[in-house]
C-alpha cells in the first residue's frame, strides 16, 4: 500500500514573535533543532515544505512592520510560501488550492503557537478530509495566564492540552521521527 502524498507545513515561524511581550526563547533551542530535523528529513524524502506566515492589523504582525518574514535560522527553500490573515493556514491563503492541485492528502503540522495557529490549522485540515500528523516537538508556544482565574499555564501544560484535544479526533500526535516515517 502506498503512502499518502504529504506536505510539511511550517506555520508562523517568523520575526514578528520576537517583538511580542510573551516571547521567551527558553525552549527555542530544542524547537529549532526539532524543526530543522523535520525539514531536512522531509526534503530528503522529496516532501514539499511549505512556509506559512501570519499577517494582520497593526504591530509586529502587520505588513508595514517588516517583521512578517521567517526567523533568520529558517534557511530552507520552501516549495511554496503563503500569507494568512486568520488563524488557520488552509482556507483563504491559497494553500488548499495548492495542496489539492498536487494531490496532497496528508499534512505534517509544525510551527509557532502550538495551541493557536498550529492547532486551528490541524482542526480545519481534518474537517476538510486531510490526514494530519501534529508534530508537537516541532511546535513552540509560551506560558499563558488565564484571564479570569489568574492561573498561569506553562508551555508544557499547553502542549499537553493541545495533544489531548487533537489526538485521535483531528490528528495523529507524532514525534519528528514518527512524522518522517509516515512520509
């Protein structure tokens, strides 16, 4: 049985985040290592790597900021790049059409803000019928404070919650090695 045609999505790995008050690079070295290994493995298998950037409003995510560009260490040449203006990367960016034209039916999801754009893209992709590998160790997020209770959830707690709600319903939770084995 042949493997489904896969694309690796690299979501919002962009300069804009360096200018947000919550930016914390404590987990950046591990994320960078894992993401670079995932990208290199995908490229070695002939799997297209697609960059997605987020642009909206004012501030560091606005086009005028000049910060809607990949982080400096992200040096691969993507098969395609898309700009999104909402949390999901699939609809409204041109990505869905690009994937469909190439017969891609499986996505590996990586990027910044595990619980936001990566999770939202995963849910939308699943609803549209794509098979999804959510590569948690190639996603990055930051601690968040609950607006009512004041409780702070660590990045690890947020990743755990994201895996919990996605697993088996919207995606297969995959390590870098798991995702590459499926490509």
